[in-house]
C-alpha cells in the first residue's frame, strides 16, 4: 500500500462470525478477513478477539499505527454511540451493558502510547451509512434502507445524515405492523414486518403451503419436517419457477411493499435500498414490492424504479463501521 495512505478499520460483529476490513477514505475495502466469534458465558471475549484481529489485519496489510484514523464497530443491537456502551445484544447477551469502545481500545496493542479512536454504531445504522456515502445512495441525500435477513433491520437518512432519533428507534422498519393479527414477532408484538418476512416468517409461509399439499421442490430440499428449509432455498426455488416458492416471494414482497408505503409517507425518501441475503432474489421479490408500492402509495407518486438493491452487499457492514470514523474526518 502507498506509504502515507490513511485508513480506517471497520468491524462487522455477528454472533457466529465477525468481519474486519481496512477501508480507505474513499470507502474502498482494501483488505478484509472473517473470523469465528468466540463466545463465553460472561466475558466479552468477542471484543477481545476483535482487538486482536485488528492488530493482525493491520500487520498483514502493512498499515502502520500512524496511518490509522480509527476503528469503527458495527454492533448487532442497540448501542449508545456517545458513551460507547452496548445496551443490548439480543444474540450475544454477554455483551449487554459492556463499554465496547473502552474494551477494544484497552485491549488493542499497537505499541507504546498509541491512542486509537474507537466508535460504535448499530449494525443497521452502519449498513445505511455505507449505502448513503459509498453505495446505491451516494448521489442522494434521503433514503430508507431495509436489511432482510434473520431479522429485518432498517435505517433512515435525511439531509445526508443517518438518523436514529433520541431513543435510537428511528428506522426500525422491521417492527412496522403490517398485519395487526399476524404472526408473533420476537419483540413480543404481533404482525410486525419481521415476523412475516424475517427468516422464520418466510419458512413458516412455505411450510404452511407445503402442509396444504401444494407441490414444490422445497418438499424434497427441506426434508420430511422441512427443518432444513432456508429463505435462500425459497429464493432459489422461486428463481427456477417453483409455484409455491413464487407464492412466498409474492406474499413477502407484498408485505415489504406495505411497510415501504408507510416509510414513504413518513420520510419522503429519494431512494429505497434493499440489502441482506434475500434481496439478491431479484425480480421475483422486487416485482411484488414495486407493484404494491405503485398501487398503495398513491399520494406520494413514488417512482418504483427508485427501489433498488444494495450495491455494497456483504461489505456494507464493514464499510459502514469504518464510515463512523471517516465521517468525523470531514
Ligand atoms: Zn416486532
């Protein structure tokens, strides 16, 4: 690498694995690596491993401490970005209440007296920031981002800034109620978007249709009790024209579209960006989403061509975490 190139490190922390990337001020990922997330009952082992991994990747990429602008951490749960405390990590409870900034800064060993800036953000915030600065939204100032995965994350950018609100709730698109008497959500409510189109919700839809006797390749792929079914399989089957899988994508797309109609009247976005594994499904998912928005958001006249897939894909978590640092440089 160029000798004086300044860089930021972005960490995308997950309950099973975490990704660390070296990112330039232009938002380019120069080097990346994935690691298993160590777990233990009460110690914040994951954060200690993150600090070690940052040191390792810097050495590998020959980044000197004086080239490092700082380290951004994307956390899967609500955080207090000012104090550096992880409020709650739903799938990693050993990190609840832990000051991630102090822990990582304290564990990091880059030589005598080297002080490194560390920042944290919620992972959905990081995905949104990455797309706003360097991805699909780099030419707009206002966007809504949806991340479709095990859960459904979201983020809102207004006037070129990602907003979270005073209680860090703004942009929690997954918990917009789209079916008041619908399936129970992990948050305790019924009929949230996440309950219907999150991982379990989509599998539930497919299983119900299989149990009604609808023929599908998913009956073979999923085993006798359908325990092996995944949203990815459903998307693949839909891509092959499987009628049951297409029905699931149609229903899911419809509900995503319903939620987006609420997002549109609340935030008046220039662009809506869909990320997460299932967003790769393409036409079979985007078509019902666009159709619903076209028919149900009459007041906004929102151009449904402005509902687009994420450009940064699986890299947006790392790039967005690094952007927590890069944003402060301007
Ligand atoms: Zn919910």
